[in-house]
């Protein structure tokens, strides 16, 4: 398995504090290596779309057969409005 960041997710990741960036990198590494990751929830309105809670931020991703496509990494207050707007 591997992970791919969307252009929007890359842009959002660069704006986050370094400590949050390191936390996200660790979680993505664990996801790719099939290690146990907590705080994963399926988003009901979207097929095969999940979110992971990382402090006050949410990482939204879509799971394909051989990869994870990271759609958004944003603050919890605005992530769902952005997801609704781009989806």
C-alpha cells in the first residue's frame, strides 16, 4: 500500500504547525504499513471515505484497493464544509 496526497492536502499540510505535520506523517506511515490506527471513522454520506482525528485537525482520505488518497487535512471546524464544497 502507499499514500498519495491531493494538491489541496499538500497545500494545507504545509500551513500546519510542525508538530501536527509530524503527527500526520506518523499516522500516514502507520496506515500504509497496516498498523493499528485509532480514531478512524467512516463518513456516512461518502463511499469509502474515512477521517482520522489528529488533535484539532482532521485528515480525510479515500481508500482504494492498493492506495490511500488523502483528500483534505484541515481544522475540525471547517473540514466538513470544505469536503462538501469540493465533493
